């Protein structure tokens, strides 16, 4: 079984990018350990703070963010970082080539119930001669990402990674701390009978999504002519991992629950990296209006609607949006 560094070097990954990825993974191994300790680590539960988006921060959100932020800024490999848990971007080494956007602990409400959580990251090139303190350096469409990945803290710790040459899956061997290649190239089946959506929001969705889901639920007696199964982990990282492993459609569509917040998922920390991983595995990732990887971000905490997964099913869903 092959370890991560030689695999990426064979793919033409530069030494600098490899070192940056390994730096992120070093923090993820520490997060994996803390998550795995559960109540023993004394970090379950919430803090008294909210992040800039008004969400309660879990103690593990804060800890994971601090671990990633410290290790990245100390490494000298990043010009700046943007984190879901930071109000603003943070400047790093002005001479570094890369910038990193990350969600330190996606699905963190799952920590208290011993369910799936994960770290999602997106690596882009910093524009030449740019100011590390200028957050506009992150305003790049997702197709410009040089690497994207997530580490899923589940029964085992799994890494899904792409540097634009397919999506590979690695498993952390906790006996010696190395990520081992356990799936050469993930391939999302084009067809599926499985979908993931928070159905409790159904009455707040737009008509296109209402109609699409109604037709899925109608099963083999409805217009789709087949029965569908539904899954919802409440951690995008877990739901996308299932899609990478066996296909499916995952969506968090627009809703009218809070008129000031029509979308839930973040473009830079969630939608973009997941869209690259999914497209590199043969799937599709769309908002309903546009390919996610073509969106020009307007601000670092921007949110979008997300429809991703098995190609033919995403296309079927998009047909309702036309
Ligand atoms: O970032 C947000 C997130 O936790 C995603 O990982 C997940 O898909 C979604 O929110 C869960 O949303 P809900 O609370 O509506 O189930």
C-alpha cells in the first residue's frame, strides 16, 4: 500500500504544495485524535461565543480552527488563510505561493453525539505581488483551486484529496500516523437511487426543488419510475463521502426560512472544495443556476445553494430548474 507523499509526487505535485498539504494533514491528525477522545478530551459542548455568521461555536470548532491556523501560519507555506470560524482573512508569509480556505470542523453539531465530522480545505495560488492582508486574493472561482480535500473523522480517519488529477481516497494508519492510499480513483456512478436533503425544510424550498423531491418520493409509481432511498448525516463531509463511495445526490437548496439567509453552505470552505472533488470523480456540482466552480466569489463567507453527485441525477434535478 502506498503512502501519500510518493503518490502525489508521481502526480507531479510540487515540493511546496506537498509540504503545504502535509502541514494541513498534521493538524488534521491532531484533530482526529481530539475528536476520537470524545468526552475524555473535555472539549465536547459549546462555547459561549458565536462566529461571524451567528452560529454557536462548539469547543471543538474553536480548537480545530486554532490548530489549523497556528500550524499553517507557522509553516511559512501560506500567504493568507480564510476560515469559516474567522471573521476576516489572516495574513501569513508575504512570499508564500499559496492561500488556504478551510472549514476546520464541518458538521460540528455531530461531535456531541459521536457522529461524523470532518475538516474541509481548499488551496489556491495567491495572485502575484498581492497583499497578504487583502481578502480579495480569495476572490477566485473554484476551478482555479490547485488542490482540495477533506479529512473525515469517522470509525476510521479518511482523506479525500485532489490536485486536479482525479480524486483519491487515503486512510490514516493510526499505528504509524501515515495516510495510506486505499482507493486509487474514486468514480461516482452516473445513476443513483439515493438522495440526501434536509426534508424538514421542504415547505420553504422553491417550487423546482419541491417538485423534484415530490417526484423522487413518488417512487416507482411516479414519473421517475423507480424507488429512491434517503440519507442525511447533517455533516456535508459525511454525505459527500457517501456520494464519492457509492454515488447519490446531495443537495442543500435555497429556502425562505430566513429571508436574510437563503443559502446554508459556504462557497469557499464547503461548496468549492467539494465541487472539485466531485467533478474529479466524474460527478457534477451545480447551484441550480450555475456550475459551482465557475462562480466568482464576492466575499469570503458567501453562501450558495448546492446540488452535487451522480451526473445523471444532478442533470435530472436541474431539468426541474429550467
Ligand atoms: O455547514 C453546515 C452543515 O453542518 C453541513 O455540513 C451540513 O450538510 C448542514 O450544515 C446540516 O444542516 P442541517 O442543520 O439543516 O441539517
